[in-house]
C-alpha cells in the first residue's frame, strides 16, 4: 500500500464509482417500458451498454468522429426504443437523458465530504459537460472541480482524458490519485503515471491478478479512512 502523504490531489471517476449507473439506467428502462419483466429490462440494458461501448471503441479507433456521451446515449435510447417497440417521443427523450438522473452510492456523498477536508478533489467522467453538470446537481455530488472527457474530445481510457486531471492538479502525475470501480479505468490512469485506488462496487470491473493498484478497498468509506488516517 502506498503512503497517503505522497498524494496531493484525488481524482474520482463518476459513472459506476460515485453513482449507480447500471441501476439508474435499469430504472429508466423500466419506467419507459413498464410492462417488461426483469429479464426483458436486463436485455434492454445490455442493448444500451453494448451500443455505448461499441461507439466509444469506434471513436478510440478513429473509425468514427468524436461524439459526446449525450449523442451516444440518445442513439442507445433509440435502439432500446426500437427493440421494445416504443414510439412516444416524450418517453424516448426522457430515456435518452437517463444518465443525468443517477443516484449516488450510499457512501459517496459522505466520502466526498471527508476527502475534500484533506485533498483537492476532482471528478473525471466520460459524461458530457452538460450531462455531468446535471448529474452532479441531481446526485448532490460536490467537487472542487468536475472535468468532462468532452474537453479532450476522447473517452477514457484514452491518455488525454487523464491528462486533463493532471493538468488541473498542477502537480506531478505521481502525486495525483485516481479512484475508480473499474480496473480498466485505473490502468488508463497508471499509463500517465497517476497513483491508483480501486473501490469495489456491485457493477464495477474487478482487478485481475496482474493489476498492481496502490490501494484496494471494499467501499469508498474504507478507502477514505485509509487516505485520511495520517
């Protein structure tokens, strides 16, 4: 385990780490298609998530021009609507903005407050600027600064997204800690020299045996205790 004294700035992933993204999307799909059973909702959620992942990958590979998360979410919502037979434009539009209405995990708000007493804290998200703005307000997430990958015209784990946080921190990358529930996210941060902390969440991407993160915690609360103990 690394020494928290070496950390100057903490950067937190948002979607999935600070807010329950899959749970929020699942609830939005259920509201849009109330007759669906659990299995059908899960299938529609898979349609949504596979589209987002595929399009972000295409952008990373430069086979598609950059499009922010709002555009990709709207495409995903239309795919879900087509699969479910939805035609009401009002319902589809509300579904398309579901990422603006995601609930925080139980320990997120208190954890951020405790972290902010010790460190400058940045949010770093693949969500667009507008989505992140509204999501922060809805979930009550309070940062010293919130950064959108839209400013880099890329999506994590592209290095230029993490560089946004390092540049904002104005200190060496090895003194910046990236906190995430996704191992792939932390690997991306490591690639630009950041320290890393994995926080376990129900729908996160678990580390592999070969991953060497500086901290591993079963909750944000446990991690914050470790970081603020000295």
